[in-house]
């Protein structure tokens, strides 16, 4: 069994560890990584899919049909499809996001990388991602993989989380700070 499920615990951590170990054994870590990135993107972009994954109100049969259709359309590997279907059959689809997060953390550790969770007001360009990764690499001394999400409520700037460290350089945070300073005077 792998060292730890890092950021995932409980059922999600056990599933993350199992799929990571299988990926190592079958030399399919890169394919699993791209499949899980596709699933994460689908879930984050669709409120309906997010509800399907997280809500126990949907039957396992409905979850299986919907996820199978989406995974087939996305062209995901047989290993990924079987993994997600196993989670559904065990009533653990709600643990999928945590399992993916745990897998990603284990993969980064395996590759001697660190993962930076970056939230921005608008999508980052490839050039911005590369520059940010280079800056973070110089700060942390490891290769940095950017896990980017978009939150328009930030108004501008970035929030960067690496491990237990967080840098909030968003316009929203600056405006909140200014508002507090004005209230104090």
C-alpha cells in the first residue's frame, strides 16, 4: 500500500490509495491523472453533475447510467470507468472528489512535486501558469503542479495554496482589508 492518502482521509483516502497502487502496478499513472482531471473538470463545470456525485438522493442505478454515459463520451480508460463504477456500486460516489484529490497528492509526492491550488478571477493563460509555476518552484524548491480553478467573486488577483501555506493576493481581499481599515479610523 502507498505511503499515505495525504489530503484525503476515510473512504476517499482508501480509494485514492487503491487506485494509486493499481496505477503504479499497471504503469498507468499518467492516464489516470488525465482521466481524473477530465472528471474533475466535468464535475466543477456542471451543477447537475456536482449534485449527482455528492447527493445520496440519487439511486446507484441513476448514478451509474449518468456517469457511464459521461465517461464513455469523454473516452476515459477502462481502469477509470471500472474504478468509478466500483465506487458507485459501494455507495461511495460522494467520495470521488476526495479520492481524486488524494490520488493527485500521492502522484505529486511520487514525482517529487508539490501541488499549488490556484484560484483566480479569470482562467490563467498557459504563459501565466508557466510563470507562476516557475516562481513557486524557486520558493519551494520543488517542481510545482498548478491545480487552477476560477472564482469570479475574487474580482482580480490570485489565491495560492501550497500545503498549509496560503497567499491571498485577490482584489476582494484587498478591498476587505481597506474596508476594515476605514472602519477602524
